[in-house]
């Protein structure tokens, strides 16, 4: 049974696995509560509670505007389980670092809302944070498997200009041309708060001391638990299994694959801070490693100095001593946006326009009251790598909501056409895979009118 309230707020679906007997076509359960099993897809099951929880979440997100039946929701979930099942069969890789990063990001968000770990795990029905993290880890791993399987199926899919035009004509014919919400373009100037050379040396010295103590007999694992600032250390004690293709930063992989079993690296720097790393086991192309991460600290005095500098830049822009684009070139330290005059790119769409209703809430709060050409106050921000920075943001342009036009909104229409083609590709794949995948549906749902032949009648 799923933990109380967990799915609606965290998009959590518990994954129970089956063990398949080599002499039988039907999986046998390792552990299963038979009550409430709606369906089995490959080695994954769907619980009645998942259907109810997904429906609740969808209704919450749509504010009651979208309604689905149990049958429709079951089919959506079975499609996800089908992707997850075949991702495992096709050896789709999900790295520990990717999973742990997503887990800690979610936990961090909800800690901001609830204030303490105890309130968090108690609210969601767990005895401790370790149990909550374990549950989240399984869920995020499945979500990443599904995402990567979808990407694998659609990686080489593209749309031609003719396909985009034909897609738009079909929308016009069906009187279904979408409305484009109010959109904005933003540009930024960023100044990082960088630790002093002395502080960086302090961290290096600390890591060298830890390395020395381990070489003299101390436990690397215990040192990781005590000193590492990797957010995932409470769950994995600093241990990761990786290959050369794993989604770890370059410096981390280089250190991991330059050592023999039992060796400890010298302190090395990445975007996350300073590390030492040991190789615990080599298994073919895989390395089982354990690391300790320590991030140099920045003082309040340093933060204030950088803030004062950016305040002066903002003042110079407002008094026309320098224009925003020239200030970006002269002062901004964020390389990606600096190369495009400070212009921010939308990670969801790949272009420079942000739809107001779909913006990050924190960013929206900063710019919602600005008029075109106005600049925010200087504000403090950070990255998931632990960097601290001060920013100002310019509202560069704003367009009002309107019905899509093929010429003016070509990129948007192209994205919609590509999305439709991706969906059609995945749907075709699913129809083929349903036929050769073990599927069992509870009698309660056998009369459902599914889009695909899940009942294999």
C-alpha cells in the first residue's frame, strides 16, 4: 500500500517488482499485497491506490478542469509500466548521481515548505528520512527509466517544414489552433561569490588529512558519513557505481578511471566543490567508488562586497552610463547567457521565450511586476552545485496572449508538431510491445474500453 498523501504531492508511484520463474510464463511475486492489484505489466504491477492517487493529482493540477475515468487512468499507468519494463530489458542506464540529484531536489523543495525533516517524513507516513529517501529513489529511478526509454525511441525523429505546415493546416481545419499564452524574454547579469584562495586551501588540506587518516587505517565510509557534503551521503554513504558513459561530471569520472582498487585520489575540483575518491571494486566496465565532497565556504563579508558591486552596475544602467548589453559583456560571469547578451534560454523549449503561466514560481515572483525594459533589484541566488551568486534580470520583451500564427509562432508550432510525431512513434511501439509482453488485468477492469488491446482479446 502506498504511503498516505505521497503520490498527490510528490508524483510518487510505488514500483513493486516480480521475480519470474524460468519454467513459467507468469511471474511469481517476491512480495505482494494481493488486494488492490489492478494490473500486471511485465514485471511491474499497478495498484488501485495508484489509479486513485494519479487521478487526484491530475484533478489538483487542472483545478478540476480535467476529468478521467479509472479505465483511462489505468491505461496511462500501464503505458508507463510498459516503458519501464522494456527499458530494463533494453539495458537503459540510469546513474546513481541522476537519481540522487532528483531525490534531493524534491526533498529540498518540500523541506522549504514544511520546515523540518521530521515534519516531512511524518506527514507522508514514514518512520524516518531514510525510508522516505528509499521510496523516492525507486520512484525517481523509474521516472528516469521511462524518460530515457522515450528518448531512445524518439531520438532520431524530426519534422520537416512541410510536416509543420501540414500539421498547422490540420489544426485550422479542426478549428483547434492553440492559444499562445503571454510570453516574455529575460536577460541577466550574474556575479558569483567566490571563496578566497585561503578557504580553498583549507578544504584541500582537510581532504588531505582525511586521506592520510584513511591510509593509516580509518574507514573511508565513516569519513564520508561524517564529513561529506554530498546531499546523497545520508542514503549511500558516498558510494556510486559508474561507467564511462554515466552522467557524472568529467573530473569525477577521470579520477574514478585513473585509480586501481583500494587507491585514493588526490583532492580534485569539480563544479560541486573539492573531492577525494577511492575505488572500492572494479566489475568489468563498472567502477564502484566512494567519495567525499567538501565545498569551500564564502563569508557574509564577501557576499556583501559582490552585492555592492552589482548594485553599482545596476545604478549605472539606470542612469544611462552603460547599456544592459554592454554591462553583460563587461561584468557578467555566467558564461552561457553572457554569450547571448545575457539572454536566458527556456530549458523546456530551447528558445528564449517563457510562457508566464509555466514559469518557475520563484522567477515569476521576481519579474511579475516589471514592465518591458525594467530591471529587478539585486537578489541572491544559487545553483544545485552549491555556487552562490547575485543577479539582476531585465524584462527584455513581452507579448500578450494570442491565437497561434504559423509565421510568428513557427518555433512553437514546430515543437507541437514534433511532440505529436513523438507521441505517435511511442504509441506505435506500445501497440507492438503489448502483444509480446506478459499482461494481466484484474477482472474489475476487463470491460474497460482501452485504446490499445491490453486485454489481448
